[in-house]
C-alpha cells in the first residue's frame, strides 16, 4: 500500500465516499490536502483536511470495507496530522455520526458546535452538509 496525493484519483474517491455514505457534492475541486491509500492501482482509503485560517476540518476519512482493520485509517490520519502541522494549523475538527469511539482513541475529544471557531462553522460540512445530530470532535496538534 502507498499513500499518494488524491487529485488523480477523484473518480475513485467519489465512488468510495458514496459507497460509505459520506458527502461528495461539496468536495473541493482540487483536493488540496487530500490523500489516498492505493493498493494494486485502486483507492482503498481517503482522507483530507480543509484549511480555515489556523484550523483544519478533517473530512472524508474512509476505508473500503474489504480493507478495514488493517490500520489504513490510522496511517491516513497520521499523514494528515503531519500535513496539518506543516501548514501551521493548531487544531483539527471533525463531524462524525458513526465513529466517535475511533476518533476518541485517536485523541479527538467531543465538543459542542458552539466551541468550533467561526471560520470552521462556516464550512459547507458544518453549515449544511452534515446533520445537526453529528458529533463534533477536536484535537490540538
């Protein structure tokens, strides 16, 4: 498995996210700060960070069901942490409906929507894509 920049794999990324019931309509056009896990020429994992000032919004973290449990999501998260640090970000935020326990294990802590910086609250994920029932989590980096 290799981790690579996401842009050349946009079609496969959209297919994977749709299969995992994650939003695709608001994916950034250039997929800057998005990475993929590739095995045998196929996207088996994806994740990205949208940058809002000194803050990042982790989004679209998904691993193909056939490859779960192999540490791929953890490797993607680790690389995204490194990218975020290189960009000078101080905190990462995310919204999840299905994996709060996983992210808690990765040092993200639940917070209220009101605790999220205004810049991040104005993202499409916060403002209209993810439901209000989604759990908000934060990690300092």
